[in-house]
């Protein structure tokens, strides 16, 4: 009976933290005990870059899609609806396209963790590729919901580059352009490799999930922990692994049981429990949380300098690129564009993402 109710007679294990607090997390990260940190991130780490999140009342993406005449807000990322009508998604693409934005201090904090040889893996729900722009190594970065970095023809499977998709999507300023495959005898829609509701998650996600069980610390930022199976990752750590949650709101309370989280969401954190030995909630923006943590770690000035220098570099690159580019006419079927990626078979996927 006790087993079925997740009750144990075994004593609660001792905390690896000297204090269950934000400061205690920082001291633990600085110590030699903490060598492998896993980070999880959602849309909240990109909002200061100008990219809207999905669920914030009033400003969230799902609250501002009325102009697309969708059957329901989530339909814009539903693969069934996309097959029927891809135009709303590609209209939205002009606002979401990653090259319009710069990484935030939060992205550079994750890069700084890698630089300090503390980062084991970064799992992101975001499709904006800003981790890539911030310089995070590919082997450290798991884009659980895919990204704009590449696209594939839904008919023949040919792969296309981000640059090619950008040129197609922005080729007409006042009209929506649905990118079409340029392969001879194919007229398939080229869809960015982001995971829609009803599609499978990338193999890389399944291949790295085990990291949660062996990490020394988990830092979760800017996600409401609603979308599965991503949200359930928090339950895969060892029962003594410290977990820090940085977010505007504490939306992660609930059962720590894996099956309950899969059905009902939540992070299963123990913030308010008397026997909490590891979970800490820091309320505020992700950027403020990362700066505060970096200051406690003695990395604050280094992080601020990194953000300043990287933003200046990106601004210069953007300016130089805009001067070099000249308007190009649309490509016809026989154009073997250099912007097209080398032929590759479509990615094979492992885990199914449940429909919302």
C-alpha cells in the first residue's frame, strides 16, 4: 500500500547542499562536487531578445494569433493543420525567424557554464537557434523541439539550409510565401525541422535523456513545464540532485511521480515541503536570475563583458552582411542553388510528442 502511494519507511537522504537556498546552490556549483550541470530552457530565456513566449496572458504567442483565423491557437504548430494550410505558419515565421534576434544574457550564461567545463548538456524547447548563435557546442545542445537550422521537403525529403529558407520566406514583403522544393518534378512544401504537435522528437533527445540521471545539478529556466515529454525530464534526476528553477512564476508544483507528470505536467519540485533537501525557486526574469547566479559564482563581470562583446560582434556582422547583399529574383525549378544543403535523408526520430 505504501509503495503504491509513493511512501517509504526509509529515512530521507542527506542534502548535498550546505543550505537549501539560491546562495547554497551557488556555493555547490563553485565546489568540486558539482562537475556536470544539465540545463533545461523554455521560451522565457528568449523573451528579452524580443521573441514572445507562448502562454503569458496578453503577450504570449497563443494570445495573439487571432489574425490567422485558426480553429484554435495551437493549430499553427499542428502538423495536421499545417498539411491543410501552411500559410499561417509561414506568415508567423517572419516574426519568429531566428536571424532577426540576438542571444540573451541567459544564453551566454549557459555558454559560460560550458566554458567553465561545468555544462554536461543543455535541453531546450526553443526553435530560435539562439544557443547556436551564442556559440554553444553542438554536442552540448539538445534542441528537443527541433529548430529552423535546416528544413526538409515533405514530399521527397531533400534538405534545405536556413539561408535558403530565409530567402524564400522574406522574398515578398507584403505576401506570404510558402517555400517549395526546387527539385525537378517535386512541388513539396519545405518545412523547417521544428517539431509540430503530432510529430516525433529528434533522436538526439532520446539519446541524451540519461544525462539527467547522472548530472550533479539541474537548472531549469523560462519554462512553465507543461509540454511533454520535455517537462518530465525534471523527474529523472537522482533524489539528492539539487534543482534550481528560475522563472517569473512558480508553475512547477505537483507530484514528483513520473506518470503523474506525464499526464498533468509540473516539475514535481519540493519548494514548500518541510523535508525539501534540494529544490530552490528563484522568482524573476531569466536574465536577472542568471546575472544574480553569475555574481554569486564570481563570474558576473565576465558574463556582462561576454554579452557586450558578442552583441557588438553580431551587430557588426549584420551591418557588413546587409551592405554586401543585393536583391535576388526567385529561383526556378532548374536552379541548383548553393543555398540548398547537400542531399541527406530525413532525420529519423525516436520519441513521440503527445498532441496537446
